């Protein structure tokens, strides 16, 4: 069920549980401020999620309220994931669904990194 990206942070969301170590994840890389892990239901040969460790519901929340260090770290982590997974070699896509209309299901900001195959048009009409 897509979520309201303007709602308060839900401590019980699945990515909060991953960050607390309550459920496992397949980590790609971890920094002081960010965690990158394989999507449990990959939609491409490379499908990694990059999340901030801080409590941010959405890109809107993160861009307004995160520190410069957290923002820089997330962006650099996305770049490192693309390089280290091999996605960068052939081209890749990053995507952050924000709110109900975009189909955001987990109320903790996550940036999808897709690669490893031709990715087709950005949106289908
Ligand atoms: P979104 O629709 O943008 O909110 O994407 C949520 C993503 O989280 C989906 O691609 C799910 O497959 C993924 N996901 C949900 N639970 C887990 C989990 N425990 N570990 C890794 N990925 C997950």
C-alpha cells in the first residue's frame, strides 16, 4: 500500500528494522550516514537500494531536513554503488518514489539503483 510521504516517521517500517539489525539485508556497502543493500524483489539484474541512516520519510523530507554531510554521503554512496556493482559501465537508472501517487511503499527514503540490462523508456504512456 503506497504511503503518505508527509506523514510522521514510522519507527516500525521495514528499513528502520534493517537499520536496527532486526531483520537481515544483503549489504552492498555501508558508510557513516548511508546503507546500500540488494532489493529483496529485484526488477533488474542489478537492483540496489540506497538509504540514509537517519529518520527521513521521503526525498522531500531528506532534502529539506538532512545535513549537508548526510546529503553528500547519500549521493556519493549512490555513485560508489553504481561503480562497484558494474552498473556504471553500461548505464543505469536511479529512482526515488515519493508518496502515494508515485507508489512509495516503504516510508523511509530509498533510492533505487537499476542496471545490468537495457532499461527501456523512463515511463510508459
Ligand atoms: P518503493 O515502491 O519505491 O517504496 O520500493 C520499495 C522496495 O523495497 C521494493 O522494491 C521492495 O522489493 C523493497 N523491499 C521491501 N522489503 C525489503 C527488504 N526486507 N529487503 C530489501 N528490499 C526490500
